[in-house]
């Protein structure tokens, strides 16, 4: 019996070890609960600071979210709203809402995807399937939830600052509901056709990170709103191919060098009546990038950018008289990056402004007459964003990668400018900290991760001291990643030098069971484009880990032109894309080939969107260095892409024809000799499918063979789990056949 017991114990241990050492599968990455664990998103503190609310994915579906709360005093978490109970027949979204989610990169999210606190901290507003709901935290049982009658599909709902109204956009007009009587009121009436009121235009959502087109005055006296007319924007006719039909879409798409929308900035009272328009100047070819009210509700500011994106004006408007003046003008010889860091102080006539004029992004304190008081931050380091301001203590909070480029940490600076080049780090632990500060900046919510720690959420004092765990997310036997823990691979970080001497940071996953005496194939994954960073010391990139577990060295390098490194690092791509980026990625491949553990004859490359463009350019310019490549949704000809993004880096085709030509994949195609897998969604309204059809035709005209995979109904991100699983299986299979399996 003792022998049998010992045998059974040994078998149990072996089974447990096998289970713990399970390898990731593509099916598990995209199905079921999130492998990151019960990680909250959209974290917000209540106005009174007693609650933290958040969205959490369902345990059976990582893409469907419900509304939860953490009660600080009771130290308890509870479910507030189960989205499935409110939409038992499934989600029904308008085309406008689908487009908004695609722009916000949440097209694959379902259930409750956003919500807002009422100013008294007693109610929560959220949309679901085009309908609006109020959740009353003070009500009991079935009385807590109240459906509002919006009269139709409601977009971009907001609770007014004093809690009297709920505003929203319906059928291209601005509406509100008076919460006292529940009646809806239409505020604008000329919306329809090419005219939109209260909405952000396509390029604002896609490229400016501005998803709203209206803004409440803090005292509820008025609503500022964008009115845009896209009548002069050319119509791009494109096919959207679905499994059961083909639709011809006429999309107002402002391609590079073409006409943008005509935009106005209006003011309307919540009681309705006359709309008054702010004078935006005689030149209609401008961008309305940001609108912000001052705390007194009597003045508002707007940021106006010139078409060439080399001048940005901050203007101040008297809401009563509409008289205005320019507070400051930001200029650049290349382009100006937008941000959301403008902050008007409540206790003094001053504001905080972010600028990259020094070569690095820093904060500056200005008076309301436009005079610079002093820098708040300074030095050869870059801030990411302004997180909060404590005027009482005279402190400013921000995040940055000052200590280590792949990290994100939280720092404090003094409002008087005395610590501009000596920020005090308050976040604890190396890695990624995403912080959300309260209105008075006395507390913040910290979401932390590193390569061995799935995202953990805590409530902290402004000095970083722990108040409470909201989600400890311990990697224990109950965690969804637990079965894969023993097969987990921790990446290594390092840097090489670009041709001009600047540091290029990389991340490398070595294969499971790594043997330094062996030579491994390489899966080289990158993005390469502006406003992004992939080499980050955070939680797992699941597909990269999957490929490493299947015998690949997985390599990622952030090239010049990418984010969080200052203007010298980013600006070299101005007026020609695909040159420095390719040079840097080839330098990374050269580093790989110099490693004893890499097989130099088996190096494959993969990228999506700008990364797909990079794959095509790398194969066209450096096929001799690369075994094979996969390009998903690549931009092939930049004249097909939108105005705001493309002209920021290349100017217009009319003023930089040579730059457009040399930035196009088509210009270099004679050099493409390595095997290529081209993949694209057939309903992509961002990087239009026409990019891939042009590439197909050009390759076919040259007699160049390639493989193709298209996705009926697929948008830019191939947002359904079925599409993602198929796409990533196709990528893995292609690498196995053309890279790992190369003889």
C-alpha cells in the first residue's frame, strides 16, 4: 500500500507539473477569460472619493464587460450592472457607434464599454446598445437602474456638471434629457446629410485622439460644440466584402492632399435657442484640435492648428461676448504633436502647457495673459502626460520613462518650478505604471505590471503609499495564467546604436529550454511608426510568448521615429517615411545575426498596419537580410492615407511629390525577392483595402509570387475572435513553413 501510495503521489506530481508547464495556444489567447486575470479597465474614483468604479471582463468572455465598484470604506468589490441582463437578445449597435469604436480601437469590446459619474457621486451614466441608463447607488434593489428615453440611438452621452441633464448626439444633432422630467430636448437642428453637430470628424477620432465633439461649461450655462460639414471631402467608393454580401460604401475620406471638413465652433444654451459661433478666422483649412472651458465657466479655450501642422494657437474666448485673443502660439519646423495636458488652475489666473520646444516634451506655467512664468520640468528627458495638480500643496504629477526608457513611472514636481530637473519618483516597482489621479490629486489609482506580474490595481496616496488593493491579481492556482506559469518566458531588454549614435532599445524572448549552443530561427515583430512604443517592460505579449514557446527567438526593436524619446529621435522621418525606420530594423537584424544562438539564414519579420508597411519596405529594400515576411493591413502608397496623419510627416503630395514616391512600397518593389504573406480585412475603413490591391497588382505585374489571406467583413484590427485566431494561426504556420522549416 505504501508503494502504491508513493506511486500515486509521484503520478500526481507529474500530472501537476505537466499542467503547470502547459504551453499557450492561439485558441486560449483569444477565447474565454483574459489570461491577464480579472484586470479592471476604465478605472474612475467617485467625486467624494469613497468608491472606485471600473469595467471588468466576464469570466467566460474576455471581450464583454460589466460595471463594478470597489467600496473604499467597506473594502469590498461588487458587481453593479450585469450587461447580459440588459441585452438578453444580444448587442445592437448603430453604424455610427461601430465606427466610433473602430476609431477608439475597441471594436471588439461588448457590453458596457464606458460610463460616467454624476457630480454628486450618487449616480452613474452608461450607454448600452444605443440606449442610456442611470444607476442610482442610493436606491435599493430593482429601483437602482433607470432607463432614459433618448428617442433613438444615443452617441457620446455625458452628465452635465451639476447633474441636471444628460446630453448626447442623435442623428447628427445635439440633444439632452432633463433629468427632472425625463423629457428629451433637441438643441441643434441642421444636422443631417453632410452636416454633423456635436461629433468629432473622422480624422479627429482616428488621428487626434479626440472622440467627442461637444463640451459642457462647468456652470451648465452653455455647451460648446463642433459643427462640421464634409460636403467638400471627396467620396472614396470602396467595396466592403462580407461572407454573405458585398456593399459599396461611399465614405467621405480625406486622403492626403485632398479637402478636409469645414469646421465651426458653436455655443448653445441647455434651454436651446440661438446658436452662436466663434470666429475661427478667414482660413477654413484648419484643424480644431482641442476645446477646454476655464473653471469659471465664463471663458473657454480652443486650440487651432494650421493645415501644415507647424503652428498651433491657443485662443481664449469670452463666452458672453465671443471676443477672443491668442494666449500663445506653438511652432515647429517639422510638426507639432498634440496632447491633453492643458490645465487651467482654479486658485490663480494661470495654466499649465506642454511643449516640445526644447527637444523634449516638458511642462510650462503661463499666466492668463500669455506670459511664461517658468518651466515646471526641464532636462534631457521626456514627460508622457500631466496626471494631476495639487494646488494646495503646490505639486504637479506626471508620468515619464526618465529612469529607464521601456518603463513608465509616476513623478512629482513643484508648481513653483524649483524641482524642474529633479522630479521625485513616487511609483513603486520597476515596470509599467498607469496612473489615474483624483480631481484634487490627493489619491491615485495605480495599474502596475512587469514581465512577471500581471496587471495589479491599487489605490494609493499621492506620495505612493498603499491605501488598498482593488485587484491584487495574484498569480496563483486560481489565476487563468497559472497553467502556463512554468512555461513562462521573461524577456530580456537591451540596446544597440543607430547610425547616428542614438540608442535603439530592444526586447528579446529566448525560446523555452534555451540552449546557448543551438542556433534558433527568429520571429522579428515590430510596429515602427510614430506615437508608439513596443519595447515596454510590462506584462506578457501573448503571441510573442507563444512563438518563443514554439522554438523562436522573438525580437522587437523600437526604431527612430517612434515615441517617448524626444524630437531628435522622432524627427528624422520628416518628409520621407520608410528610410530611417528600415535602416534601424536592418541594424537590429545585423545584431541578431551576430549572436551565436541565432541562425542567420532563418530570420522572418512580421508587422501590422504601419508594421505591415515596414514588412513590405524591409522585404523590398533588404530581402538579402530576411528569410520571409508577413504584412497585415499595410499602407502601400501614402497618398491613399488620411490628411492629418500623412501630411504631419510628409507634407502634401503637391509639395513633396518625391517624398511620397520614395516613401511608397511600390517604388522599391523590384527588390522584393523574399517570400511574402499579405493579409488584409476586406472592410477596412482605416488602411483601405485598395492599398493591398495595388500591391497585389504591382507584384503580379512583375511576376513576383506571394501568398494572400483576406478576411470578409474584416476591419483594420480584425476584431472578432474567429478572425484573430485564424490570422495568428496563418502567421505562425507561415513562419513554420518559410522560416523555421527552411533548409
